[in-house]
């Protein structure tokens, strides 16, 4: 079992052999399903992916600011759900899967992705783009690691807090506050994973301070709510699932 944790990216996956089986989605009302390719939106709860001992494929991390150009819709339309890639990308998803499965090696597979995705972006499915104000707030949140008061960010755009929340949610599927929470959590769990993999001494109190939590208890509480289990339990579970570093 692998946990698909909340992050500041939409998930795009193309499988290379067995289908991707999502046993539990971020939205508990969405039934389990298997996918040849998958597109998943931003979410604030973990998804559970299962396999019988082997799984291979290519995963892309897509900024919500790029969702319109690649997917033809705002990221908000996919918030908390996963769909078969062809439902969003049409024949492009099937063509990518077929081509990467017949490619002879990894450089050839990545060349397929470069070619197909650049072709898509050269002629995007819709002309509209994310507003400058929403783009500004998203980039500020990412650059700060999920810090910054919503009122201050709203002031930078010239919008009211309420208008910013509405427009931001309509575009990404998350409020600015929820996005900041997910961005901070994603940075935290990546640091935790890297430090553990490097054999560094694990001090959750130091990690909490480094990532802007009030204290270790705050970090632990956020981890339980967003990952579904404490940091130590997640590490024990996750290190059975090795992925190529991004």
C-alpha cells in the first residue's frame, strides 16, 4: 500500500505495465478503480494505492497554474477526484501510454513525453489562462513554503479577502488557507523523507521549527490529518515504497 499524499501538484500518471489501482480516493465517496492512465486534482486527504508487489510508470507533477494549458480546464474541476487520463486528455493519454510502453529505454520514454506534451502546449485546448492575481498568490505561497497571511496576499492583489478566496477556489479547488496548509505539509514530508533516507538524526521538534509549525505537537496533528497517520508511522510504511527521486 502506498499513500498518495496531499501536495501542491495535480497528479498525472501513465502506467507501463499493470493498471494503477486506487483502493481509496481522497474523496471517500469515489469508489475504488483501476487506471491505465490517471489525472488527479489537488486534495487534502490521502489516497491509497495498492499493487501485488510491482508497479511501474511515469508520474508528472502539474502545477494548478498549468492545468488549463495541458488539461483544458481549471484545476478546481478535478479537486479531490481521480479520473482516467483519456477523460481529460482524450486520445493523447492513450497515445502516450502506447508509445512509452513500446519505447526501448527510459531516455526514449522521456523523449515521447517531451514530444507529446510540448505538442499539446503548442496548441492548448482552451485559450483562457489563470488570472494574474491568482497566479501571484499561488507563487507567493509556494515560494514561502506555505506562509503568509491571506489578508496580506489579498492586499497585494488589490482584492478583498473574500473575493480572493472565491477566485482562488474557483481556479485551484482549494482556498488560499488550505493551499498554504498543503504546501507546508508537502515541504515537511519531503524534508522528513530526505533526512531519513540520508540517515540524519530525526528530531521532529527541529523539523517543526524549520517548516513553520508552532511546535512538534502541531506538526504531528497536521500529519495525522493530512496523511492519515503520525510521521513515524508514515516513514515506516513509506520506506517500503521506493520511488525514483524527483
